[in-house]
C-alpha cells in the first residue's frame, strides 16, 4: 500500500490481490489444518481426562500384565502385539509420504501403488485392534463396567468364595498385578486372607480393578480406530479417483492426495500418544 503525490492511497497488486495464496497453501489445505487442530484438542482432552482419573486411583492395571497375549494362544509376551500394531500404522505413514511424492511428480501409477499399500497398512491395524478388543472382551471379560485387571494394595493368600485355598502357597504381594481367577468360564471376585500387618489372619473380599480403565480404553482407542477407519475409506475413494485420472487432469500435483496425507499423518501421530499413555506408562 502506498500514497502518491496527490494524496490518494494506492493498493499494490501482488500477495493480497484477490485469488492469491499468502501462506503458499490452498484453501483446502488450510481447512484441513483447521480441522486437525480442532481434532487434536479433542484427543488432548480425552488423554488429559485419562491421566487425571488414573492418578486419582489407588490401584491401576499394569500394561505388561494386561497386554501380554499374542494370536495363537501365546501368553506372557508383554506389549509385543501392540508393538506390531504400532509398527504397521507408522509404516503406513511412510507409504503415504511416497504417494504424496509421486503425486508431485504427476506419476499416476506411483500414487495408486503407494496409496494401496497405505490402505493395506490401515486395514491391518484395524484388524489387529479388532483382535485385541475381541480378546479383552471375550477371553479376559474386560468391559466398560467390569475390569478384572488391577494391582493388590496389600499382601495375602488367595481363597475361593467358599473359604478354601485355591492352591497351597498361592499368595500375592502388595502391588502385584492380577487377573481374577476364572471358574467355569466366568469371573468371580475372590476372598483373600491377609498374611501381614495389623489385619494378619483376617479374610477380605478382593474387588475387581478400577472400572474407569475399561471404559477409557474402549472409548479412546475406539475413537482413534474410528479415525483410522474413516481414513481408510477416504483413501480408497481418492485412490480410485487417482486411478481414473481425475486428479491428473487438474495438474495441481495431486493436491487431494496431499490433503488426505495430512489427515493420515495426524492419525498416526495421535496413536503415538495413545500408545504412550495406555501401553507404556
């Protein structure tokens, strides 16, 4: 903007001349960034709520104990399966980067190929999550209202509901993780006899773990899973459009592929934080 000798204000043409892109980003990219920013606040709120509830609980499940199963009935393999899930999802971010790079080169076949690999990676992650949920619900009987996982707050000896020992010497120490013993396909709270402290020799009822754990786990991982599922659907649509040559006609470096790439990287980044709070801490 400048003023000439007559005192009139003149507007320079250039960056702010209508139709230009001051931030070197199209309207579509800016809207995607706005959406991702608002969505990040949503996930942040959920994870902060999880942390606040966790630190307020005297007992909380230990991830190494909860997530220790592998397909095929393999047990005592802490966090191996979820590590595989995480690797698959993060690798799909690499394939998405390659699809965007091929789009900048206007290489239609390259875009379709790398997007297909990204779709396979996202679908594999969803399949792994479905297996994990099915195992926790069907085998471990963890629901939004019942959590069989937890940590003992005092030492004792396991007793069955009728007051008999389960196994001679089947004891637990303060702070140990546990899964409620299974009887006839159902889970029941057990009694335990305290062996140490002022209450030594007394029998107490062992409660289930904190209910909040199951509810928070299914809600937050399910909400993220919904994002992954939505991303896979959009990836399929955009891949088909790329295959038909729709974006090649626009000669804009396959911008639509770049926009869905931003969404996919965001979904992968969010999983890193979900993985941290649920599986590592």
